[in-house]
C-alpha cells in the first residue's frame, strides 16, 4: 500500500526530507504523498521513515492504494533505475 497523510497533519516539515523516494510534498493545506512514488521505504529501510519521524502519527496506509510487498519492491527498482 501507499501511505496517506491525514488531515491531522500539523505541517511540521519532518516527513518530506525523510522520504528517500521524494514522494512527499507540500499540498494546498497539508503534506501529501504521491502513491506513484511511495514504496513505504521498501528497498531503502526496514520501515517507513515518514511514519517513524511523524510526531502526531498522521500517516496511515492508504486504503485506496493497495499494493503487495513485491509490487512495492518493483516500484523501488523502477524509481532507483530512473535516478541513474
């Protein structure tokens, strides 16, 4: 699954730099996660870094974007290949 930032976000600015896939950006009101870039940090870390640093626990699994671990890993491989 991709992750989703809920409206409980306080715009503290700690999640964006923690994302290795550059999936997080400032939206109109709160930060947003691009599901096409989010791998839940699969391939980079053992756990999602944005979730780990969020002080208000407002980052959840996106029920509208269900993906398997294999799918997340394949997305990671595609994203890292694009960076070369």
